[in-house]
């Protein structure tokens, strides 16, 4: 437990500046993956978006709150990335949003929950 507290004290100051939607969008662009460095950035895009989705799923399961979006079966990361990139193209005025808010908004617009899915998720 002391280790986790120490680790959080080391990490938290670095998390004070959330990544912006624009920054995430830049690392998620298909043409941005020509070099090893860009592949690393692509990995960051994948991990970030998957982390938002996993956090959403965990929070809705544990806290029993209404889900923001309902993930369809067999959803691929390529589809998720495409949905996010398309949403960013249509919402250039939201580039200053936090990346997590933008990801959730994109997924909520593309994969809204039906009333049956809302009650099944809770």
C-alpha cells in the first residue's frame, strides 16, 4: 500500500496537464505512422483510447451508472480509431477538449445506447 501511495505521489504531478483532443488526434492519424517513432505514437493512440473504453466499462459496472456509449460486439480498434478521427474532423472547434472527453463524445455519438442496452449495462 505504501508503494502505491509513493508511486501516485510521483506520477500525479505529471498528470496535471491532460492530453488534448488535438494531441490525441495527431497521434491517431493514419499518415502519421511511417517511422518507428510514429509507430510509437500510434501505440499511444491505441493505448489511450482503449484505456478510456476500459475505464468507462469498469466505472459503469462498479458504480452502476448509466453508460455513455454501448460498445457493439466485435468492435475493432481500427473502427474505434476511424470513429474518433472522423468525429475530430467534424468537430474541429473541440480540439482543446481533453482527449478523454473527445473519445467519449465520439463513441457516444456513433454507438448510442438503446433503452434495452442501458438497463442491461446497469
